C-alpha cells in the first residue's frame, strides 16, 4: 500500500541506518502515546522531549548533514531527499509541531551548506551533533518575505559591521544554535546572509507570535556585531542562497500535508465505518462513501506527485532544472489538496472532528497552515506560469528519470547556481505520458481537457492586462497546474504499478476540478469570447463506472482498523 502505516514502514530496500531512523522516530511517538501527544498540543508546551530524543539518536545530525561535512565516514550521514520525504511524512503524521521544528532547521541550514564559510559550516556540524536546531531569519513584520525590502541593515564598524533590525515569523528563533539572517549593507543594495546567535546579548527575543507548541519568534538585533567570519553570502550570492534554500525547504510542506491527512484518514474511516445510524453503518450512505473515496484518491495522488517530484529534484543538474516547476507544485498543489482531503472527511465524521481526544481535531487546524507558508498559493502560481509557454509549446528531449530511492547525498541541492532563467527551462512532452494511459477512459477525457487549454493558449493567449490581473492569473494557473499534476501522477502510477481502477477514479476528481477551474476562468471579467469557448470545452463530466468505484471503495473500507495510535 502506498500510504504510510507506522505498523509496517516497508522500504526494505533502504539501508539499515535509514530504516533505523524511521523506526526510532515511530517508536518515540508510539511510546509517547496519543493522550500525551494531544495534551502537549493543547497545552502548547515546548517539545523538549522530542528534541532530546532527536539529540540522543542523532536524528538531525544524520539527516541534515551533507556527506563530507561531518566526521562520520560510514555513508550514513548525508542529505538524502528520499529519506527526507519519509522523515517529513512521519513527523507530519504525528503532528505539525514536530515537523515544523525540523523544517525550519532545514531552512536555516540551507544558506550555511551553500556557503564557502568553512568556519560556520564546522559550527553547524558540531551543533547538529550536539542536538541543535536552526532558524532562517528572512521574513520581516512589515515586508513579509519581500527580500527586496529588508530593513535588517548592517552598518560599517571598524573591520566589521553592526546589525540593526528585526525579523518576524522566525521558527526556532528562541533556541536555534545559528540563525541564518538576511539583510543588506548600509548605503547600497548589496544583500548579505550572516550567522547570528540567539544567546548573544544584542539578540533580543521579543515574543512568540503564534499560540502553539512551536516558537515562531519575533526578534531584534540591536547593534549586533557582525564580523567577516560570520558572513555566509554577499551580493547576488545572498539572493540566490535565499531562493535556493526555499527551493529545498518548501518542498517539505507537501509531505507534512500527506502525513497529517494519512493519520486523519485512518482515524476517520475507523470511526465512520463503525458508527451506526438508523440501523446501518454511516458508510452505507452514498454521500459518505463519496467523501471517503474522494479523500482517498486525492491523498494517494498527493503522495504519487510528491514522490515523483523528488525524483526530479534528485536527478537535477544545471542542464535539467525541471524540478523548479515540480517543486513549487508540491508546495502549492499538494498542500491545497490536503485541505480538500480534510474537508471531505470532516463532512463525513461531522462533530467527531472537533473532539479534543481525536488526532483529527488538530489535523483540521494544522492542515490550513501549510498552503500559507513559504509563499502563499498565488505567489507559487505566479511562479509556475513562467514555465507554461515552454511546457506546452517547446518540449525538450530528456532521458527517462527512474525512481530515485538510492542512498546518496544530493549534492546539487546546495549548488543550484543562479536563480534566474526560468523562462528558458524546457520539459519533456506531457502528451506522451497521457498517451500511455489512453486505455483508461477518464485519462483520455482529461487529455481532451488539457488539449482545450493548450488551444486556448495558442489561439487567444492572455494579454498583458490579463497577466496583471491576479484573479485571471490564478484561474489560468490552476488549469496549468492540473495538467502538470496529472502528468507526474501518471508517471508514478506506472512506477508504483497503481491499478487502473484507482487511476480511473483519481481522474474522476481531476476532470471535475479542471471543469471548475475552467468555469472560474470563463467568468473572469476580462475573459474573451474565444477564451470562454475553450473553457466550455474543458467543462466535462467524468465517466462513471459503478464497478470501478465499488472496488476502490473496498480499498478505502479496508483501512478501518488498519492503524490506531497507542493510547
């Protein structure tokens, strides 16, 4: 089964240390138990026990130290996206708070591992061995993540500088070993990344800006001394480090959504399938079954897409940068699909989803955060539409990317090069993937919808004013995202040998979603008659198959009791 089950982690092909890491992490949470997990969540206590466990078992040191940086010579210490996916999924499965402290450590480490500053890299390596966590000092209260407008200013002071300014929404800002802090040099627009220390007297922790177990800090630097040995990047390199770090980190948000939804699904189907109303199980009601089948299909799709995107990240190079489309798609599309999954199940279990002794009660809250972190949905759609022309009209030739589950260090992630040139990136022809699955009626129908969108772009592309209209851009970007999402789902359905029944049912919701986005685009005030006509071509109805639906439902019902967290 493709969904995570802590009772059977699988991945027998992984090396022993990877299996050990995942097993130890599951055992920690299962020993903690559901009651204590939820009590800590609602009491908002700092997760010191988890951090102590991570230290004792060298979790972050093993997972987040690139090969060659540490003293370990066994090959166990490496930055390996395959196992990063597993780890992020497990942390999300047990609680967003645990995932979050690891995730912001990933972001904090990005500028360090991309830096030529050997002294800070050694500090980071030792801090990881000591159980340290890290922080990414980028966003600000006034400007958010608008790094053009940073008010963290370094003023020359002898051989070094004095830093003054504040940062806002900085996870781990209370306990980080190092905060990778973004600013600019006074008197110009030269950007800089430098390492700051929360224990320094000129580092002032203001508050936790959220009411949760996470410490999402506001902090101020007041005449904070910065020497040359603290500088990680200057100029264009600092800019690239900021964007390339986010390229690595935002991908993980999709995995938190996948983990949260998976745990919630086990709990929800077990409750609903054993709840009797009017003499029958709740799941005998057709609308409840529809909710669960839809949630299950969306969740499987989320994982198929995110796994496939990881393959492209791990095989990327300066010549193959396709990951720069697929990566923000994980951030934007997978996380919003996670909201849909929780919404469907919540409608099915109704008031049960509010109860404080359910995992679902925290899942329903935390799933909302993920589309809003590391760039909102509209920011990521504005990014992906830069790839749209080449994706549809200028495909390139690439060797086939196989499943990338081998245990090796992903060197390229910390050597991505310049962050520009997105409009020149080419992609392999998505239509070939659709053709391979044309035997499945709903895939063939979806391919017709994709052709209609492509024809819209060819015959009446968005004009300059439409491209400035955020609402129009969102509607069109969502249609583009559906095609990309479908392509990678199908590629991985082949890799993971997903049966045609499930693929056909997945494309039932894909067709419906595409029709809804087409309707939204056609209703924009600026849409032209020709664009509206092509949108009508996309407003299609999926092909129903009651037998197929029944077989997929049985797969969902079998999850009843398949996993329940220890009390």
